C-alpha cells in the first residue's frame, strides 16, 4: 500500500510540476527590444503569409542542389539580414563599375555586383582593375512597408534640388527606369520615363518586390521568373525560386513592424531629441512621414517615424567611393533611416558598424564622415557641449 | 548520373533491409506476445549472461548488452526503447507539451560458429519514419589481439558513437556534440581489425577500420554551417563513397580497472566528389576528426564521470564563405552520483542517481577575415538530472536543460530551457 501511495504521489508531483513548468523557461525579450515581428492587426490569412515569408527569408538556405550560385555572395536572405537588423561586414557585398549617372561600363565583366564566392568547381569573380567600387552592409529591414507606402508626391515635396530655401540642403530623388517586370504603383510620378526609386543605400530599387528579385539573383545566384538570367553564364534558366515564395517574402518585408522607440520618457532622451532638431539633423533625417492608402489597415494612412527623407544627398568627399547607381552621383547617398539604431548592436555581434559600408564604429564616428550638405550639421554636432552631445547620442540610442 | 545497375543494386539492398526488418519485427512481436500472455513457455527465453571477462571497454559496447537467447538456437535478440515527455521553450516561445517516441532499436546476434559471430542493430526513429541499420557486421576471431570485422560498422570515433544505447545514460537526450557535431550513431559499410589485451588491472584495445564516409553535403546544406551529421542523410552512403576514397577510423584505448578508461581516436579522409567517370572536377578536400574520451568511477563515492571532446578540421573551398567553418570543436562531461542504492518501491536493487551534464559545441572556430572578430555559432548547455533505476536495464529520468546558443555573429544568445522526463529500457 505504502509503495503504491509513494509512487502515486511521485507521479502527481511530476504531473503538477509539468503543468507549471513553462514558468521555468526563458521569457520573451520585450517587444520594443526586438526588430522582428509583424505590424498589429493582421488577419489570420495575412499572419500565415507573414510566417511563410519569415520562413523563406530566414530559413530557406540555398545549396548547390537547390540552385545556389554558381556565383553568390551568401546562401540566404537571413545570412545577411540577421534578426532583421543591421548587417555585419562579414556579409558585405561589393558593387562596382559605375562612376557617374551614365550607367555601368563593367557589365561585361560581372558588374554591377561582385559575386566573389562560388560553389565548388567554379571560379568566383574578381574585382576588375580600374573599376571603382562601394562596399555595402545590410541595412535594418523593419518597417519597410511604411516606407514603401509613402507617396511619390510626399517624397517630391521634401526634395529641393536647387536649394530654393537656401538651407544648404538639396535632397533629390533617384530617377531610374523601371525594369519590365515592375508595374508602377498608384500615384507614381514620372520624369522623362523614369521613376522615383527609394530602397537601397543609393535608392536604386523601386520597391520591395524589385529589391527582393534582385537580391535572389545578385546575392544568392537564384533565378526567378522575373530575373531568369544566371549571373555566371548569362543564360536564361528555369526559375530556382517560385513566384509564390517571392510574394511571401515581399509580404513579410511589407508587414514587418516599425522599430519601437524605448525610454521615451527619459529626460535626456527628450532633450536629446530637441537638440537633434535644433542643430539641423532633421533637415535630412526627417522625423515623421505619412503613408498613403494601403489594403493593410495597420499601414494605411499612418504617421510614422523613420528619420529619413528617402532622398539622396551630397555627403562630401569622405563618403565618395567613386561608385554610384541610377541617377545618383558617386558622393550622393540616401539618408539612412535612424530607426532601430539603438538595437543595431544586437544584430552586429555586439559592435557598431555604421554608414553604408560599416566604416564608422560609433555614432560620433558616423558624424565624422558627414560632409557636403551635412557639413553644417556635423560642425554643430561637434560644437555641442559634452553633456548635450551625450543627450543627443542617448536619444539616437533610444530609436 | 546513377547507372541502371546501381539503381538495381540499391533497390535490392532496400528490399533486403526491408526483409531483415520485417523478420526481426516478427520475432519481436512473437516475443512481446509471449511476455504478455505467457502462452508459450517463457523459460525458452533465457537472459544471455554477459561475458564478464571480455566486457569492460567502450569498444565492447555493441556486444555488451542484455540479450535474450531463443532456446537452443544460436540467435539471441534484444533491443531498447526511449520515450520522452518534454516542455521546452526558446526565448519565450514554447512548443508546449511534447510526447516523443525517440527510438526503438532491435539487436539480433548470432554465434554462427566457432569464433564467428554476427550482430545487427536496427533503429526506428520518430515513430518508424526513420529507419536505419546502425550496425550489421560479422566478426572473425583469430586471436584476442586480432579480430576481423566487416559489414556495416560503427566508426569508433569518441566513445559515445559506439556506446550510445539510451538505457546506459542518465539523460534523456544524446550529447549535442554527438548528434550535432559528429553524426549520431555514425556507421558505414566497411571492414577492419580490432583487438584487446589484458594484464592484471590493465586493458588495452585498438580498432582500425576502412569504411564509406562523408560527402559534399557537410559544407553544402541548409543548416548554413559545416555540419558533419548532414552526411547521414545520403541514402547511397552504404553503397558508394562520394570521394571514391575510404574513410579511415582508428582508436586506441587503455583502461585501468582502478583509474578508468582513456581513448584516443581519429577519423579522416577525402569527403568530396573530386572526380566522376575519370574526369577530375575539383580539388580533393579532407575532413579530419580527433577525439579523446575518458570515463572513470571515483572510489568510495562511486561517482561516475564520463567525458568526450572532439576537434574537427574540414577543408572548405577557398571560394566559399566563412559561414562554413573549417574548424569545429565540442564535447561533454557527465557526472553521475548514486545517492540511494537499496530496495525501493519493491525493486530489490534500485538506484537513485543525481547527475549533471555540461556540454559545449562550437561549429565555427576562428575569426572573421573582414573584422578580426571572433566567429560565433556556438552553444553551451547544462542539464541537471535525477534518474531512478529499478534495475540495471531500465531507467526513469527527469532532466532540466538550460542552454545558450549564439549565432555566427555572436549576437545576444537565444536561451532555451525546460523539463524533459523520459523512460528508457532494454527489453
């Protein structure tokens, strides 16, 4: 009898323990500390597509059997875009061969993107002599659906090519011709048959679909219905990624939530933000933009805070790599959105790698390279008292 | 392209395997029936006593198992099963309650004649979805120092690979270094020699095998890392060597009955298909694995300690990304302390143990060429455990796992934790 009761009590303890065991499991980091996650209010079918896109983006690793390469830079989207955050120089990519707005003169030698890795048995590309180039690290990719939904008219309204207001800032959009597989979005504005592009460090991609198709082709060596040409042979091949997967990935990118600001009530953060406005950072890093209509309610007609104007700016000689894309000039860069900046270390291996190629190891370091149109803002920044500059940095780290 | 002949051959092999499995299942069902209803005289089934002189080293693990003899037949049979319940979560996301039937393994051994014996081990995993011959070899003994073994052999790398039976361990999971760094129960078609020598308290043993081995999948896989276990997925592994060159595995072990056992092992060879139909396609690339294993029982305290450490070197194409590492390392140490050894719940020789396993795995040892920073892709885990053994063959285990895993960039780790309870027994 005793035996049975001991056994019974033991089993009961185990079963009850089992019921409460999730309390002893690691907890979820706070939503504001994470970049991945979807916008609120998706329907269940939308949630499903988000999850499918998430899987394709992060877990779909290509191998030679599934079409990797033969020339490539990395094996999956997630390899470069870890945790949807800023990338690391380990997965940087190199583009080369175009020094002005007249197009790429090294297309025959593998331009514009260097595929410096190859599956066994193939020779990867080398940078041709005489070609100017830029190295690029992956940007944070959250909140892109909001950026995609800003109307062309809003972007144009921020542009000031001839510096009509004489503030020294003359942002311009990157006007580029559309590839045949892309249809312009509603309300698109054209100039000489060219359209405003907004994604990428030089704003050389039209929308998330365009960026995704290019990424499969140029970064992973994966052909699709849209970019059917193999980067090695130049020949057309069967699609190695389905159009459905591309759609899912684009949906995922479109519905990733915007980074959430932290420590909003901190006095230093509040003052730091005021300093950011006062010294002219907002001339380019625009705090608030508004989306136009979107079928996804959480994105439709919303004010959001990316700290960019999606325009190209002359950043001076120290950021002039001698390489460019589309109508941009080699010293022109799209204003980097500053949202998610405070979480950059969590996806860059605990260090900071800022600017297009990760050359700056701190926020102060990034400001050191702000020249051209940003020279006044830079001077203001370094003229701040130590305490004010710390407050400004604290504000940027709350983003 | 595989030739028609090869296809036929693999078809045949499949059919053959299938036959063996069906047959052993049949025997197993018969036995199970016997136990439950005792309609047939169960005294026909005799526990085959283990050969106490010959037991004792890791290399003996395949034969050092409880078997049931079938009357006067030379065939004896055995096996084990492992089933778990677990509730584990990573970074706040839990899979909820999981009941897992990890595996059932059947052994069929036969003393074919004087100094000739055969043993096979067939494993069914994931409720029968995965099915594999882990071991099926014939042994000829010429001398205790010279035995010939051929068939599907278990490569003697480290100690766990040969000594992996669930009921022997106090933990519900196999060590991560034995499943995610080295392939779990890594066996291949091959042959080789082994032998042993005793003198008073000392034992010495060696094993040398040539076998099939790895392939290009170890550096081209969806794990996005150099991953030796990927080669286990290749169904043609038992018939064809991807590189056309055999994998060499060798182990030396010494044991002192009072101190413990120390094993040094090496496994290496060319893994990639560098030529096909006589045409050279690629450079030869090697994989080399070095392992050291140790086990001991502390006097008086009876604390049992077992540990294994593995270093792996893989030649990765120079045109490749550092995503795929050229060096890996990892291992585990188990400490098992019996705390009660007496009659419990009606079992005469029951034992209650507390135990803990520490493990570490680094899939990519080195630094980034671009930044000089340390490459991550590593984890560590601690697993405290309580185990109860009503008898030697059966174990109930209750474990808690806490694990930190870092991605390749060394970003903040993902945290995994949770409880696992399980049961494993020889039958």
